[in-house]
């Protein structure tokens, strides 16, 4: 991908005004896509899970999203092979079956991602959308800590300060929420704030560990992003079906796999399935600062829309906590100053330095 540019001298890269205009437009498009995807998924899940009446089964939605993701990746691989089915089958057999040891390495992150996707439904069903969006940024803290522990990476002083601010901001929001629970709760869907908080914390821990573990086992791998997503999706569907059978097997056998599916539910599933793949492509044109800004802006969008959609109440304490989180996310994404230690510390942002290659492997 973009290999021609990789071998051009630096002065020849995007020097023309027209090319700079194209890159600028792509960055703005990237920003818009990241903001919409981050905010819309959470708001959509919150909306469909708090509507009156019977609700769809989250376990079936997770399996359906994985299925659509795998089918999409297979179609992309087929396009890359110019509709040569034999070539595609040969590629998949080699990557998935013959190199089975490499495939089995993805079982652990796939298990964690399946758990994380199910926990996301639990958390958003029990927490206000804005509260979830703010609290979920703890994944930055867990990812950084696992990077230090497992990959021996180093953090700059600014990044350590940003992580402390992030933790403080989330703590303030939780204190505020304890004293001011969301008032507009659907009577047909009982919510438990502590269950939601526990789910989002476990989700952040699993997200941090899975991301770092994924980076560790895939270093030096030459497999394409689409093949990796197929491998992840296969494990994800298998593990998702196991969770479906364990948690909702009897109910789904009685009511059906697609019970409770509405147009809005399909929007959630398509967002989950294609949103991550879309971000994986878009993130190629976005640097760390832009991604940090997009995350911060999506928190603001989610909070503002939650006021109108769910009657969410904002006070000074929530504003202070959310403000700290937004500032911390942006600070953490700032480029590190050049110095003697830059060679050892720059690896923390290596996923972006390599054109977002590792980021593209991760389901969002």
C-alpha cells in the first residue's frame, strides 16, 4: 500500500500544491469519519438498548458483525486477486491452514475482542452514552501500561502527566455520576450503574492487553491486513457462537437468531462490522494528533447529543472531568520531542509511524 511513495526521496513527497490540497482534504475527511464512527456507534447502541419493548440479543449481534466483517474482507481479497477464486483460496489456505501456528496465535486476541464486544453492549446498556465515552478512554491508560510492561516501551513526561490527568478526569466523572444518576431511564429496561462501570473497566483492561499482545505477536509478520481480519473473524464467530449458546441459547432457539432486529439494530451491526474496517483505511491519512483530536471531539459530540436524545444532565463536575479527559487524550497524542532517547521511546508510536499498519489490524 502506497509503496511507490515509500521509496521516493523526502523532497519529492507531496511537494506540489495540488497534492498538498488532496492530503489536506483527506485529513479532514479522516477527522470527520473518525468522529462520526466513534460517536454514532455508542449513541446507536444506547438508543436501541433503552427502547421500550423486547430487545435483540447482544450475543447474536456480535456474531453477525463478525460474519459481515469476514465476508467484506473476503470480497476485498477477491478484488485484489482480480476475481481469481483459485488464487484467493490458495492464499487463504496458506495463511490460515498451512501456517496454522501463526493462525492459532490470534486465538487469544480474538477471544478478548469477542469478550470486549459483548461487554460493550453491557456497559452502554447500563451507562449514559457520555459517561461511557469518557470512561472508555481508560483504554489509553491500560494500553500504555501494558506497553511498558510487555514491550518495555518508555513514556515521555508529558505522556505520564496526560495519563494521570486521564485517570483523574475519569474519577471525577464517576464521582459526579454517583450523585447524579441519569433520570430518563426506560421503564422496560432496568439499568445497573455498577454493572455498566464494571463492564467498561474490564473492557478497557482487555482492550489494552489485546492491543499490545497483538502488536507483540505480529511484529515482522508479512500477512495482509485483510487476511488478518479474516483470521480474527473466524475465531470471533466461533467464540461468539459459544457465548451465544452459553448465555442466550435457549431464548434464541425459541425466538430465533434475528429476534428483535430492527433497522436501527442493523445500523449498529453495520457500524460495528464496517466502521472498524473503514477507520483502518482512513487512519492511514491521519496522524496521532488528528486521531487524538477526533477522539476528543467525539466525546463532545456524544455528550451534546446525549442531552437531547436521553435527557443527560451536565453539571460543573462532569464538565471538569470530561475536560480533563479530553485534554489528556490530546496531550498523549502529541509528538514526542527529539532527543537522545527518541530512538528508544519512539517505538510507542510505531504503529502510526509505519503508516498505521498495526492500527489497521485492530477491530475498533
